[in-house]
């Protein structure tokens, strides 16, 4: 998908700025920021690089010591507003309009610029001030950032660890549909087994399920 907005790029950089688990832009061999943003948005590395330069010129991001993008104060404030709006719109789509949780993410991206800040506040109030989006991400970015330290990607857990799914990665629509099709939803409890044939094996509802590496990296769980 081409033509992503500034706000969609800021939302993606926000996700990378507050990682869950081991992702670090400074780690040896780690993908460059442009590569990570391009992968998550489904655009070319060149397109991502150009937008990052534009965001830097607009004072929304700055480059750190290792060339990673750091949200400036205004950049972070705008990114957090975008994230919050997205999650409230998702709840509008699922709670009032009957869309599935997987469908809601795509439509929320499309509708992001449709609603004013006042409209979003009214929607949030009508929804009863929900705590989380349909995929488990807190509506309040400050609470999200605090909770991050309690969570880990499923793929980082050792065999024998019990965990509860708290959030689902949203940036890949096909992966999001897969999670719901397989019953891998927030609130689900599972236990990690020994890996088999290059896949993670978990016990879920009394049966074993194999999950590939990409999916395991996108299931954010609370261990124990």
C-alpha cells in the first residue's frame, strides 16, 4: 500500500520507539530504522527514508547517536494523539458498526483523518471510555508505555512458560486475521512447549498448536 500519511509514519515510529521485548535499533546487525518502517508499512525502503527525512525537517523526529529516529516533544505528542484516535475508532467500528476486530484496524487507518479531535472525544464518551482497542492495546499511551515492561513477544519465552495473550501486533493485516482465525486473542492462556520443525509449539485449550516465528513475534503476552 502506497501513500501513507505523516500520521501513519508517526504511529509506526511510535511503536518502534516503545518496543516490547528485545528489539533494539542499536544492536549489532539490527535492521535500519528505514527498513523496519518500510517493512511495517509495506513500502519501499527509499519511500520510508524520504518520509523520515521529511519528518526530521518538520521537527517531528531527530536522529540519535546510532541514526535511530527519536520522536521530538511535538512529534511524540502528535504520535500519541494519532495512536489514541486510532484505537478509539477501532472500538467504534467493532462496538457500534459490527466490524470484526481484524477488519477494524484497516478501516481505522482509512478513517483517521475523517474525525476531528472533538468527534473523537465524543465517540470515546459514548463508548464508555474503553480501556483498550479490540486487539488489546491501551487507549492511554502513558499506560501502554508503563505496561510494556510487563510483556514479552511469545517468541522470546522459554519452553515451560505459561502466559496470557495481552496484545496482538496490528501492522500486518493478514497476520491479524490469522490470530483471530486461530483463536489467538487477548485473554487467551497458553503454555510454551519445545520448538518443533522450526515452529513454536504451545498448548492451548488442551491441545498443541504450532505457531511460526512471525506470528510468535506478534503475540505480546504476560508471562506467568
